[in-house]
C-alpha cells in the first residue's frame, strides 16, 4: 500500500470565525471591550490576574456552544486520503471536535489550564471556569494554558519539524502576520505544492491562492490537491 502524502495545514482565526469565535483583530484590536494586552500578555497577567481569568472563562463559555464548520469538517475528512497534520494558531478545540486526530496548538488550548509553579502540570478542564484561588497540586495558582504576548512558543520546534516533512502545505484563515507561526512556510521543502485559503490578499510568492472564506475555500483547495 502506498503511503499517504503528508498534508500539513496551518490554520488561523479565519477558520474559526465562521463558527462564531471572535478574533483579537475584530473592532480595531479590541475583543468585546477588552484591551488585548491586558488579557493576552504575561504583563497583563501580572497586573490583573483576576481580569485575565474572567476573560478566558468567558471565552470558554463561548466555545461551549460553538460547532465546527464546513472547513473543519473537510480537513477532518481529508484524513481518509492524506496524512493530515493541523498546526493551528487557534486555542479552540474545533479541529478536534470535527474529528482531526493530529492537531498541534501553537498558542495553547482554551480548555486546559496549568500550574504557575510547574508549567508541565497541565489540566483539562473542558468548559469550566477557573477562579482566583484555584490551585494545582503544588498549591500554586492555576492559569490559562495559553501562550501570551511576551512568552515563548514551546510548540514551535515541533511545528518546524512537521513543516519540513510536508508533501503538501496549506494555509487557511490567516493573514500570515503573526510570528513565529507565519515563518513555517519557509521551512517547507521547495518542491512542495503550497496553497492559501483566505479572502485577504496575502502576498506570498509561489503559492496557489483561493480568495474565499474557509468554509468555501477549503473544499476547493482539496479538489485541487486531489488532482496533483
């Protein structure tokens, strides 16, 4: 049996926006009246951890009712034909909910929290709230398992290794403006076919661009990939 081609897909906020997940770039950098740097930076956590916890409790509650859209589902179904690896900048669990099995979260996961004393102590809490005074087994405060501005991206090394092994590389729902995630395309083999699905005019040379929203464009992209 011929091995499946490795399809590596970098996804961003645009793929989840159609499921009702709002992005930090909505409303000129504010998200539901929150200053991004107050709720999504390590400095914001030190300044007002209660506000940060409240913000992510609200995000978790929002995620509870969100459903995968056609783009998430199409990528999950593509696993029947390809060895699909999703590298996502999103902190939601919609890829997993759609059935994708190999998902790497660059910026953390909304449904998890971790110890402020030992980052290796990670807890899956689903959609529950976390409050000031909730502690890990070491007695230290729990914090969202999110990579904030001002913090390193621990999963980036693994993402680079995945990109280097790609037979086909795709970008869905991201303007390629957020680093280090946007740099992944530079690690993809030169002869690897590259695709982009996003309504914006993202200037990337040597890539097949589909100027559609994810729920429409991913299906079109996969039709092209199937013809390779």
